[in-house]
C-alpha cells in the first residue's frame, strides 16, 4: 500500500534527504520518497503497519526539522 503525506514547513533539500533515508530504515517500509519541491512523502508499506509507520515517520520528521509537520493527504 502506498500512502502520501505533505511535509509542512520543510525547509531544505538536505533535510528532505535525511528524512527519506531515516524513513526508509523504519521496519516494514518497502520504500519511501521525499520530493522536496512539492513537499511530499510517499511511503510504500503493508497496510496493517501503516499507522505505526506514520507515527515513527512523524518522529523522524520532527527530529530533523522541529517546525515541520507530517500531514496525511
């Protein structure tokens, strides 16, 4: 299952790359892509794991850029 999110207040491409790498490392994530220009995060994972992955991805986003916020689209 693929899920799309918006990363509000994403400040720089370097932060986006850091987020992408860390989110790819979350258990259960098959792939993750952060598109800086559109401030989108796309995650591919099992549907049953998506809520846990979303919570962990939110923590990753906050740890890299404290003012950023993950919003489900």
